[in-house]
């Protein structure tokens, strides 16, 4: 598991994908991870957990880059190895 200094926020992870794909829950503040696309999850196509404050990712595709998106702690840890 990745650990972070308690005095600072963890870094915004940049995840490169071949084409832009974003997902948004019906409720505000939810995890924005499209698990099946971003970290090859077989269990769920997208996460439905609440987003964790300070856990942010940025999706980078060849033609565009997303604004920082909130994710849950579980998805954040799954995405650390895929970050560039």
C-alpha cells in the first residue's frame, strides 16, 4: 500500500488512456474512476464509492486532458502503478 506524509495531500495522478472516457455518479462527490478502463478491474465497470478528499486523478488522452477528478482511496491505490 502507498503511504503519504500526513502534512501534505497525495499527488494528483495522471493516467494515460488511448481515448477520453469519463464517468460521473448521480450524486456529487462520488468516485470518478471508470475501473474497467483505468485499472483493468473485472469486478466493476465503474466505482460507486464516495470520492476521498484530496485523492485526485487526471485523465490524459491524445487530444485532451481532464480536470482533476476525485476518486476513492481503493481506486487511488489501484491507479498508483499506472500513473505517469
